[in-house]
């Protein structure tokens, strides 16, 4: 039944900018709408948080912070985030609108995919995740519903950052957020995840693309979770005879139950996927899986397995044991091999937004899991989901330590610095609470970070390039100070001549050290004015200088195209590689010649020189007179500025 008309946001202008045109999908955390940005006149997807979540100030703060970070990913295989805002009870993300379908839609319609097609989808997914992993993000909910395939064939990953933000909130209530079929064992057992959990989920997705089915089935979520914890993902070749062994190995590597033996992030798995593709023959890449269906083929239970139902992000409850005073607990989960519970009905994912096409019924799931807890044939052993363990942080850099705490759903309360003779500067000496101590899932940890020893020695960085010298000073616990430069014929240009204080001196940490850097051997600038541009450039470059020709030209006495001015005068000392700007002449300016006939020699000379000319006097018999009776250029005519005018004296 279409409930779009009942949605109060449809038809509204959100935040004075986004006109909501229709609802696309509803999920457990948010609703997605098709909207138009009225400022830029473009269609986009508007993801609006459910009001009950938006009412939680902690969630909103974390959501906004994560949204801003995810928006900086700017990867072609990541659904772009354009804007974030809030109006009243509505907290929203404005995102790229993708016309197309989800990978779940493709698997439902086609069944298993040929290996080439599976790898064509997997590789851009891993490229997107790899960019996120290297930027410090963990997706935590990878599944076919979150893989969008555009009508133009582009593959994009949706819901970056949202799961991470929500997870930090839901852990406070003793729950684990995730999609049962794609949870890594450590997510199930401890409720925390790092980049290797995304790798595991991608391995499950690859298995599903190659075989048309999930590796671990079950009548209840409990059975699926149990199998993820206790059984390896089977080789896809068991369901797809003749499948290349490289693909079996790729799935096995990605889905290893021990996270320590998995590829450490999506970048590493992408490298393995490309190596596997290169090792597989063309015929095997294009092999048709036994459960593949041609486009448009009617779904028939006798031809292919039953269509896979959509997978949603579920909130899985954990029982909370009685807490003893002074004891912190961490979550540990052991699932029975079987439990009777009715299967969940399937629900169609709307094309293009599978990440949010979550089925309703979280309450039903909670009831089913609680029922399992009471069945005598198996026991759930659960320490409180409200607690987790502080990961190992000692010896890690502050950045790495923050990343590990974030992956565990913990915050950094504060950072305290202390001197240490044994722990390198910038690395963690200790934490409070300490390693493996139990702490509430939303708790915070104080990091004690090393400042290095109380007294440090200035290292000898003479002869080192400036960047390396600065790095060495910081490594020693000192601060690179003011840089001055001077000529030195023995030290390479750009390298350090000496420091102040000198190497070997003792200083307290963070003291500034000034650096004197070599300009190399000096170069004396030659005079190239009046020379043609090409010749002047050759001469200056031969001296080790760089030459730039100014765009504007000026009038000068020199011919057009010759050098009229140079930015550094003759004899100036420059460093090799310094730049000189040459200004070229566009020839002399034409100036009207004054009429000086009849003037005295002195007056005529002054008038001509004031006009910009040089004067030559022809006067053989000075005693016969001092009056100009002729000039080489007739008065009123034009002559080049700076040229010579000859005047003749009467009586010659």
C-alpha cells in the first residue's frame, strides 16, 4: 500500500532549500526521500533521521561529526554527501541520487553471477572501502543492499559513516548493530569491529555473488550467528563446480574467522582480488554459474534456489548480567546450534536505496532472541553488552590509539603527556582504564602519551635536506625553528649547514632549534641589457639561473625584442636556480623634435635634451657667431627618443 501521502514531509520545503517530492525507502534509522535542491536545481536523495533518534543530542552530535568526515571522502565509488543540516525534529543528509538498483536486486533477478561480473562489482566496492579505511572509517554494515549499481554501470557504496555513528549510540543500551548474514565473528563475540570486519563482509558478498546464496543459513538469526562463530565459510566451488581455485582462496582469505589472518583492510583485499583475476583464464572468468538466470527468465523454484530475502540492519540485544562492585564487563556471546523460531518474511528492496530498505519488526527479532534464551536445548552466555574491553594501546602512536578506541566504540576523555626514557615521543605510555580492563561501551579513556626524555640532545643534521632535518628534530623531541639561508660552496643547496644551538647540545623537550640552510655557491648576475631575448636567456641559464620573460614590454633606446631591463642588476649575487625576470623593449618612442633654428647654442641644446635627444654641435669658427642656423631633423618632425640631433652654427 502506498503510504507516501501520509508522510508529513512529502511536499514540504525542508530547511528552506530542499523540496521533498516523494518517499523512496524507510529504514530502521532513517527515511530516504527524493528531493530537489531549489538553489542548485538538482535532484538528490534526502536521508532524514527518525525523530526519536534526532531527539538524542549525543547521537546528533556524533552523526554531524561523522557526516562531515564522510563528505570529505570524495571517491567515485562512494555515494556523495552534499550537505547536512537540521530543522526542528528533522536531522538530515543531502546525498547523491543514484538512478539504478542494488546488488541485492541483481542477485534476486539473476541468481549467481559469472566470476568476471562478480569481480567487476567487487573491485570498485573495495576501492571505495579502501579509501574509507585509509581515511580512518569503518563501514560496519557491508551487504548487497548497500551496493548501488547505476543505470550507467557505475558501482557505488552507500551508508558510509551512518552505521559507525549509530553504533556509538546503540552500544550504550547493550546492543550490537549489524546485518546477521554479514557479521564477522569478532562483531558477534565482542560487539566491536575494525577494517577487517568490512573485509569479512566483502568475502561473504563475493561468495553470494558467485553462488547465488549465503554461506551460512538457518531458520533463526541465532543459528546464523552460531555458524559465523564456529564454521568456516565453505568454498564457493562446492556450489559452483569448476570455479577457479583462486576465487576459493580469495573467499577463504577474506572470511577467515581469525581476523589476524585476514587482509588488514580493503586495499589489501583489492590487491588480492586483482591478482586472482590476473591468474584466472578468460574461459573461467566468463563461466556461467549453475544457478545463473538469463535476463528476463521467469523465476522457477525448479531452475534456481529460492530468491534471497532482503537483509536489514538489526539491533541485536545482549543480556546484562548482575554487575559486581568494581568489576567492568565485556560482551561475549556463544550461540546455540539450533533454536526454533519462525522465519522472517521477505520484503522488497527499492532500487537504488537498498541500504535503507530495512524491514520493520525489530521488536519481533528481540522477542525471538529472548525466546531462544529460555530454551533448554542451548544457553546464551552473555556478559553485559553495555561493556567492552580497552584495546592494547601501549606503544601505539596517539593517532593509532585514537583509531583503536574509536573502532571499539570508545571515546578519548583527555590526553596527558609525561616524560619517558623508554617510550618514543608521541607514543602511548599507558591508559586509564588500562589494557583489557572492562569499561562501559560508551565510556572514555585517558591516554598518557610520551614527551620523550626530560633532556634531549640536539641531533647532528648538517648536510641533511631541510625536510629531513626538521623530521629528525621533531623525532628527537625538539621544535624546528627559524630558517635562514646563506651561500656555501661546500654544502649542497637546500641542505643544512649548521644549527643553533649546535649539535650535541642538551635542551629541554620542545625547545626550538634554528636552522641555517645552504643557498649553494653564489652566482654573479651578468649584464644582459641590450641583448636579444634568446641570447640573454641562454647566458643567464648557462650561469645556473632561471629566466622569466615579462609579458609587458616597454619603450627603450634598444631595438624591439632586446632586453630593456633585468630584475637583478649586474654583479648581484644569487643562488643557483633563482629566477631573473627580463623586460623586453618594444623600440624607442617617437618624439617631436623642437625647432631650435635661430636659438643660441646653449638654448638649443637644452631644448633638445629636455625633449629626450642627444645633441651634437657642428661649429668650426666659434668667433663668427653663436646662433643655430640648421638642424639634422627639421623642427616639428618626429625622431626616436634618445637619438642624436646635429645642430649647425651660423658662420660655418
